[in-house]
């Protein structure tokens, strides 16, 4: 019985993290049709940041994530999986009529769209989420169907941050 | 044994009577009036934190958020609203009605037809201390509180009577 | 110590079918601890790698909403330190000491007859009390806001306790961490005195005639009591962790579990226990004001890492420590002193009066904490449904309940429940004070005078809590 008990403990110690990884992978897979370009974005209120990084318990309070710059192509089926690490954020790409949609903390909010024209477009947060809300932007780069960079006149430069400069740790 | 039982029952009766008496002695509320209250919500409190109204008052509540999206869930009055910053509207639903559409209102209106202390809580995740963001609506006369305090005093009185009775040998 | 057996006790091992069989299985403890070990492991993973949003993370919801409520409102009043029976924190340390999960080892070196690994040092005499637990719990509670709202903090604390327990159990003998260091154990020891079960020796004569004292020294059938308690002489619940080892070790089948009325013991034996009572009632007050109260400024002070109000935090922490360590004790000291003087005859020493009358805080404090916990579970209980489907708050949906909307469960009825609980606590408090005075003063009027100040103070405390919750 002792060896059975020991085996159970070892199975638990190994099994729990493996199970967590498995469920995480399962939840990340897109059901239904294949062929979606999935982009995971997390919204973070301190600093007003849309990021690709995984913002979780151990890094939320000590690390400023990098601002995301999603890159897609014309004709792709794009699926944004949006998370919030703290409060209710908004997500909107006004020029492409994507959103506005509220990102609830602790859930995954999905937004699907198919870009039709190349260019750089502004992603903004549309629900006031804190002191850095007014400077919470990101740029979505839409390349041509074969990966050509967007034309010069469609490029976008974000205004420099004044209140919420990002000093990355 | 029976004498002991009698005294225990007498003690309980005294407790109840004292509590009820205290509750009943609270003066009845002033005549119902209409109250307009402006409230702000911030991380993590409402201002004013405590609302005092009388029974029967019609309360018209306007709430404004100073920072992020907050909620307003008032227990016992079936009110659940979202407070969107920069918007003059509150998004109101009633938790008891299933599948209801959100109603945009400028103010929350309800009649304070129940007495006592009711809490309102934030119902939209607004940050760290969201679960502890709450305020109080006190509808006078708060008979339950009066009865409760009276019951405590009554219990003390009952204990004193039990302690001071003459019969020896009974604990 | 050979006091006559009190009445009103039911021998559960003889009356509940199957219970004795179950509790004497060697695999019982392992079977109940392993699931909790798995849960703790998941919680720590969720705290570190899951959503930083507290209400969407299983560690916050399961530990501070569900487990806390079950502990204070169900486990302690009904089953004493039964949490300690199933707690996974000492698991690794005890596995190391015993080199067994299920079996028993005899031989030397070790403790008593049992072969135990580790240094097996004696716990320092100066710390053989609950002062470390008093201060540890007070420290945790000073930082309760980050602890209760930030998953990573809870993960670090839970993981840290496991690590500390393991290290201490390598160095010291048996459950030194559980007995002298665990912050939860501190208040469990106090409130278990009110509880409705007890582990006791059935028959004192059998113990007197026993020569092997296996309950303490261990033997072939069981380990000696790991709680540094002498089971044969056990007459209080405080330091018995219900590990059921003595039931298995006793070679005369003389240890049992009995059911008893609520509030059977309230006698505090030492200052560390009294201060635990003061700390707990003070914290119940502070939490009711800071966490369940409407005042934002106090919440800001309790939450300095977000509000930046460190000056306010110093004020809040200072008030907390002064209240629990000085003001509440002073009030009870004054009441005990006044009562002793009013009684006229000496009757007892000042220390006896202070400790004895402070015992009223055992049922009263437990009632205050239960009353505090009732709204938390009613309002936030529905989050349990969310996190069982999405423990890490990452968008999973294992059981289909991840999108359950937040549904407070009739929170308006909390007031009635709180009133009932506080009145019950006050009743047992008054009864405890009266019994204590009655034991010391043969003269009824003298006893009544002696207990009067504490009785009034207890009533004021109960009424104060009532006002905070309901008024």
C-alpha cells in the first residue's frame, strides 16, 4: 500500500501541471473551422498597454509588458482573443469597424474580422480604464495578400506618450 | 429541574420582549418624500458611502464614475446597474428578470419600501478591491437593528435574573 | 488530572457505524490529505500563472471565500481542528520524518518507539506557546488586502507555509510547525474549545494501568501523537489536531472521539491564549470596518500598494496592532479587575480573573467571525461556479459554468443570520463568564458581582458588532 500511495503522490505532483498545460492548450485551439490567424492580446491598465505577453499572477505587478504590434494580411481570417489583466477595457479599430467591444477581466473575448485593405490602423481602448486610458493605443499592420508592406501613405505613427511613458523592466 | 426550565423560558421571553420593545419604540419615519441623490463611484468606494432615507421615500439616484467602469447592485431592491465613465447613462437591469434587455437610464428610481440596512455593491470588476467596494442604504426606522440591540440587552438582563435568583444549588 | 468524566458526551466511535473502522485505517489520513494537496498545488499554479484578477482565480475564491467560510462556520464549531486532519501543508515534512505515507516504523533513532528521520530537535521552550502564531496571524492580517485580492500573494503565502513547514519538520520533532508556527493553527486552537467534538481517553483507570503509553511513545500500530500532546491526559481541544494517530497507537483501544455540547470549554490557561482571543476579536472588528464597511478612505489605507497612501497604512496598521494588543486586553483586564473588586472576597488572583473572564471571548469571537463571514459567502459564493470551470481565469470552461453571472444569494437575509449568530455567541459568552465566576465564588451574589463588568462588556461588544452589521 505504501508504494501505491507514493505512486499517487508522484502522479499528483506531475499530473496537475501537465493537466493545466493540456487544458490551456485545448482552450487556445480554435474550434470549428481551421485557418484562422489567432492573435492573443492582453490589456493592462497600468501603462495603458495592449500586449502579446502573457500577463499573469507572477508578472503583473512587477513587469511592464511590451506594446503589441499585430501584423496580419489582407484576406486572412483574423481572430483576436482578448483578455484583460485587471479592469474592463475596450477594444476598437474604428477605421475597420472592429468593435467597440468590452474586454471582461478573467474571460476571453473573441473578435473576428477579415481585413480588406492594407495599411496601419489604430487600435484603441474605449472604456476608461485608469490614468493611462487616453494613451492606450496600438497599431495594427495589415500587409498585402502576399505579405507586401502597406503603402507609405497608409502608415500610422502613434503620438508619443506624455503621461504614461513606458519604462520597461 | 422544572424550576430551572421555567427560569430558562422566562429568560428567553424577556429577551424577545426586550428586543421587540426596543424595535417597536423607534419613532415612525417622517412622511415619504422624494430624494435626489448625486453619487460618485471610484476605486473602491462610493461617495456618499452611506445613504439615509425614510421608509416610503422615492429615491432618485444619479451616479457618476470618477475612473473606470463600476457597477451598482442594490440588494433587496432588484437593481443592478453599470456606471460607464464619460456617459450620462446608467445601464440598468433587474436581476430577478431573466433575459432582460439593458435599459439606459439617467437616474435610478426606486421606492424605499423596506426598512433596515441594505448594501449596494460594485458589480463590474473594477480592480483589486472590487469585491470590497460597497456602500450602505439605511432606511429608517431600522427596526431590526433596534430589535437586535434590545435583544442583546435583554439577554444580559435575563442572565442577571438567572444569576441572582435565590434558589441554591442550581447553576 | 483524573477528573470525573463530564456528562453529555456521546462516544462517536461506538455509536456511529463504520466510523471507528474508517478512522483506524492507516490509509485514512493519506486519503483525506491527498486531494487537498492536489488542490493546493492547483491553487499555487493558478496564483502564479493565472489571471491576476482575484475574483477570477481559484486560489482567491476557494481559499478566502469557500474554505474560510467552511472553516469558521462549519468545521470549527462542529468538528474542532478537523482542518488539521486534512491539511496538506505538513505533508512533505511528515513524509520526510516518517519515510512512510501509510505505514508505521519502529526503531531508533527517532521519537519514542518510532523511527523518525530528521534532527528531531525539541522545539525551544521559550517558543512553546502560541505567541509566534499570534504575531504571524496579526502580520498576515495587516497585509490582508494584497493577500485576499492578489492571487500571487496568496500563492506565495501558501507555498511559503509549505516550505516553512517542511524545513521545520526536518529540524524539529513531529508537528512543530502545526503546533507552534502555523497562523491558522493559532486561532483554530482557541476556537476549537467551543467545538462539538473532542478526542479523549475513554477510561482513566485503563490509562493508569497502561505501561507502554503507546499513545505518546508510539508503537507498532501507530505513531506517537505528533502534536506534542499526551493523549491519555488530554482534557482540552486546543492542541489536538485530530490526526487520529492515538486512536491507532493505543494498545488498549482506549482513545475515542466524543460529541459534546457547543461551548463546553472556555478556560484560557495562559497569556498567549488570552491575547489570541483579543487579537481575533479586534481583527473581526477591523475587518468589518475596513473590508465590509463603506468607507473608502480606510480601504485606501489598507491598500497602500495601489493607493500610495503609506502614511494612512501606517495609521491603519498602528491602529490594528494597538487595538488588538493593548486596547482590547486593557478593557478585559479592567472588567476582570473591577469584577474581582466588586465581589468583595479574594476568590482568585488577578491573573486567574483576567484569564478566566477573557474566556468569554472564545464563543463571542467565534460568533463575530461567523457573522462577518456570512455576507462574504452569500455575496461571492457564485464565483465558485466560475472558477471550477476556469480555475486560472484563462478562458477555459471545463464544466460549462465559467460564464455564470455573479449572483449574490439573498444577501438581504444576512442581517437576520448575523443577528442570530451574535445573540448565540453572546449567550455562550455570558454563560461562560457566569460558570467561571460560579466556580470561584461559592456565594451567588458575589459571583454575580464578579461577572457583571465582563458581562456588560461582552454585551457591549456583541451590540457593537450588531450595530456594524445591521444598524
